[in-house]
């Protein structure tokens, strides 16, 4: 399970520099859970390109949050998820296949945050960066599972105002 919010001050840069590569990666994962969105984004940027199994859950957790800039960083870095056989496709796809209920909750959060905070800027869910990110993650899961991964996003043809 990914920890909740961390509200500690960040360690000094000289302390971070003295850590091993793995220790720094773990520190960045932990601080990606910080109570300040700017701090979360800064630490995410240090690990989002990694496909190490302990990094993936932290990135997926951030996909279900409301900070638009974080969604954009993840989308930009994980574009290869749509390419079968890439390291990202395999790592993220396997994580989602192994944790379907968790990913379902992430999908619901993305839709909910769009509806609550970003619907004015993105009238259609399809244009929202969180939708693009969910598409990438579902693509990786579909490749790994061998079948289409269910979408919990609003359908483009719905008439209830979601799209």
C-alpha cells in the first residue's frame, strides 16, 4: 500500500546526495506523497521514468490526484505505455492486472476530479489529460491481460452532460 500524506520537511540536498541511487529513489517515492503538490511534483519528476516495481504504485497513486500539472508530467513521461513490450508497458500493465480494484478506484478518482475541478476548462472528459493517462494505463493493462481493460470513464456518447 502507498502511504498517505507526508508532511515532513524535505531533507537537505547534501543529505539526499549522500544516499545511494536506490535510497534516493525510495526517498523520492516517499516525498511524492508530500502534502504540498509542488513538492510531490518535484519528487515525481525524479522517479516517473523508472519501471522499478516499488516506483510504479507511487506513480499510479498520483494519477488519481487532482493536481493537473502532475497528470501532465506522468502523461508526458509514460507515452510508451501504449507500445506493447516496452518496459513501462510491462511494469504498469502487470501492476494494474495484479491490482484491478485499486486501479478501478484510481479511474473513478480521475473522473471525479475532472468533474469537480476541471470540467470548466475541459468540457469533454476526452480532452482532459487525466483521460489520456487512463487510456495509456488501460492500454498497458490490456496488453498484459490479453483482453480489453474496462474503462470507468464517461462514454463520449452519453447525453447526461459528461461529454
